[in-house]
C-alpha cells in the first residue's frame, strides 16, 4: 500500500476515534487495571455479612417461637421493628455516608450493626428482641447507600449495573450461609451463639475494609489508566445537596416508588420463606438448608444476569433508558409464576418457582439501584439511595403486618404470593410514568 494511503487511513482512524468517545473508553477499559473488581469483591463480602445477620432470626423462628411463646403476629411485629428502624436509619445513615465519605461511613455502620446482632444473644423477652432488632435495622441501613456510592466512585456508568449485580449477589450468599450454619450452631451450642458468631464476623470484614478501601484517586493500587477509565464519564460537580432539593426531582420519586413496591417482596422471601417451607412441606430446622441453598443459588444467577443484561444492551447501542427498563421488565415477567406456588405440592417444584422469583428480584434490584448513579451525581447517590431505602423499608413494615395477620387469620400464603407476583410489573409502570426517559437530574446547573 502506498505510504500516503497508510498515512491517510491512520488519520481517518484517529478522526473516527475522536468522533466516537465510546471507542476511546472501550480501549481504555481493555488497557485499564482491574483493582476496581477487588473493591467490588469487598462490597460483596460486606453485603454477605449483612444478610447473614438479618437472616438468623428467620432461620430460628420456630425454636424461638416455641421457647418464648410468640405467634405469627408477634413475629411480624419483630420484623416490623426491624423495618421501622431500617426506614429511619435510611434517613440518617445515607446522609451520614455522603457527609463522612464512603470509607468512614461504611465502617461506622458495620461496627454498629455487628454489635446489634451480637446483642440478640442477651435477649430474654419480646421487648429485648424488639430493641435488638431495631438496633440491627438502624445499623444495616448503611450497607446499600455505602455500596452504591462505592460503585459510583469506582466504576464508569457502563459497568455499574454489572458491579451492582455482583455485590448484590452477596444478599443471596448470606441468605444461603445462614440456614446452613445457624441450625448447626443452635443445635450444638445454643441459639444465642448463632447471633454472637455472625455478629463477630463483622470485625474481620472491618479490618479488610480499612486496609483496602480508598477513593480511586487516592489508592496506590489503582493505575493511572484505570483512574482515567473510571473517570471517563462527564465530571460531576462537587458540594452537598440538601435533601429538600433532592425531593423536588421526579427521578428521586421514580427510584423511591420502585423500592417501595419491590423491597417488601424481598423482605417477605427473607423472613417468611423458611417458615413457609417448614409449615407447608413439613421440613425440620435442619432440613431447610438445602432448599434455601438452591433458592439463593438461583438468585445469584439473576443478580449477576440482570446487571449483565442491561449493561450488554447498552454496549450494543441501546440507550440507558431502554437498557435498564427492558431488563427490569424481563425480570418483572419472570416473577409472575410465583402467584401459583401455594398450590404446588412438591418441595422441589416449589423451590424452583421461588428461586426463579428471587432471581428475578435480584436482577430487577441490580438495575433499580443503578438508576441512582445514572440519574444523580455521585455526591448525591448515598442520600438518594437512603430516600429510596426508606420507602422500601416502609413497604417492608406494611408487608410484615400483612403477612403476620393474614397467616393468623387464614393460615394460607395465597395473598402474600399474589402480592409478590404483581409488585414488579407495577414498579416498572411507576418508574416509567415518573421518569419516561431517565434523564439525569440537572442538579449541577442550578
């Protein structure tokens, strides 16, 4: 090829790359380091610990009811206490994390909820358990504002749904480990040791967090190429954003509406499915581990797959609006079969249907969480996640009362499963109605 043609072609290629920023950021992604995925793994471990702590009570529901004489309404009230404190914690902790920064804010939250988990071991009355549950809920409210804010700090927008899906898979791993480990501890050492053991694990994670976590621009393990790749999105403005200002945006309400609709369903799975399997399928405490394992292994596939789906669609040329919403709609449709699970008699068909619904929830949730960093600058992400988390916790308070009273009155799970089947489709409709194009909130321009 003549030399002048080679030079001309090179110039054309450089011009094409300059005209297409996606090509540049894609090449940066290939050349960049991978330490951001170590951070994602650390977030995964934190969420795993979080869900181990909150799952212990659900696993021990039967033995504790027998020892303390609780009925289903009493248990529902304990779940309500957790949710009420979780909702209040979202108001405080999300804002605290934006003020103190991710590293310090997450560390404080971990210390608080780990001690609260261990405090269950000293409880000898319903009131003492309610206080411990409330303290646990308040501290655990920090996990998702801190994790989403970390993802916003360490990942460009095109990777955030996948990163969120990966760390969010820790919810399933925590929910798997607890039913496998807690019954053994309870039978061999007593139920109080189950709370002590899971709570104490938080301090091991805390040491890793403090040793490894810094912002990318401050981290010696983050290469220059990786920092450039992470910062390839437009630069956010700095400064605090008052809550009252965030509440003006339809984008805030879109996220909060989605959380209000779908979070209660996950709480229902977490706190009531072990009881459902024991009640409807005659399983003993030591037998629930395997079906719970299967349910949450399927959920892990959904968590990562849902994040991968929207990220893949966006890489293929879909807009962020289309990619996120098509992925959420697909997940919403996959939940619908759970409406008939109460009529299924076999344990394993029941397990598969619940696992499919839980996987769809996790895929939906990965994309829903990612909306906050799509729609808001990173300085506001913790607060917006806090607002949405509060809405989800309020929904969780309602579902705790609904399920407790429905079971007390009807001894049937039909109504709760019907609510679960319809919630996600309604959530997609609400999100689309409140933010039809998922336009970023124009905070920096005000």
